[in-house]
């Protein structure tokens, strides 16, 4: 749309179903490039992507041409399908339902980029569950724990 100017920075966080550690180092960079392609094909700007074997953080500049829920559904659906087509794991790969999304001002980006870049170091002292609950609490997001961190079946 002409004369539309935005500056929207989103950190999205989502986990492998049952928070299993299925994202392996040998193919995670390919996965990150694939997800980056999905974002870019939808005219959003990837700032950084990183994660752990059981979850991913994406920080991106979002264009107001698509809803966040549509974008996240596409990322999770298309990347699951891609992982399964590539045969990277035995069995079927899928992401846990839902995601967290948090907005940041431009001056906060260096700190968030550094945080996402250093996920391995960060998770030496905090689990994914602890990290996710801290984000939700820091942003004062109302949530129901029955759905946020569904126990492994």
C-alpha cells in the first residue's frame, strides 16, 4: 500500500513437538536458510535465526502485508513438510502447536540479536521452559500453563 511506513520487529519462538531435541547440527543451517527463504518470499526481513535442538528463535522485521499468525503457520507447516521430505529424522517431524511472539523497538535489537546468537551459552544455565516462561512474564503476557508448556506425552 502506498504511503505505508512501518518499523515492526518481532521475535518469534517455537518448539519441536513435545520439545524433543530433533534439530541436529548437521542440518540446522539448511533449516535456518529454508525458514529465511519463507520470510523473505513474504517480504519480511530476517535479522537473525538461531536455536537449540528443541526450539528456534527468529528475529525479523515484519511487513504489514500479512498477519503474524498466517506467517507463523506457513513457516511451521512448510518447514515441517520440508524436514520430513528431506528425511532428516526417523519418524515424522512436527512443531508443537502455538508460538510466542514479542515486539521490540529498534534500539533493543542489538541486545536481542546477541541473545539469540548466544543461545547455546544461554541454555547452559536455563532450560527452554524457563526461558519461555521468563519471556511471557517479562512481557506480561496472560497465559494458561496447561497450554503453554504441554507435558511430553
